[in-house]
C-alpha cells in the first residue's frame, strides 16, 4: 500500500497537533505508512499546492469550511470530512486514522 498524506485543518493548528501525534502512533501500530500533519486553515491552500495530499480532515471548530473545501478539491480526487467530534474531543487517534482511511476507500 502506498504512503498516504493526511492533512488536518483547524483554526490555529494547536489542538490538532496533539491529535496528529496520536494518529501517527495508531497508524504505526496498524502498519500503515502515513504522513500526517496539521495546518491552520489559513495555510491549507499553500499546502495543497505544495504537497500531494490524499485526504483532508477538518477540526470540528472549522466544520463551516467543509463546503468550501469540497468545492475547492472537487475533481482533484481528495476527500474532505469533518473529524468525528467525539473522537476529536477524546483525542482518539485510532478512530480518526480509521475515518481517514475509510474516506480514501482503504
């Protein structure tokens, strides 16, 4: 299975960075090769230009941006979803990595 790049977007990138660490641990435990990183929503566009991203997950606090992201990524074959609020609140990296892989059809 090819390496997957998962981008998390939130308001400032702070709370999500802890979740990134937990997701990386969960991915490693499951033998998944994934690059996971978090950016503030304001930097999302430049990251999408610079990297080949397979999946975008939005923090619950920026769920209002979901439609914009879907419009922006339409035709690029990059799925977008809002992170499950309970998994986000409890920082369940395993649940969020599972959500990402399901989005990518894995």
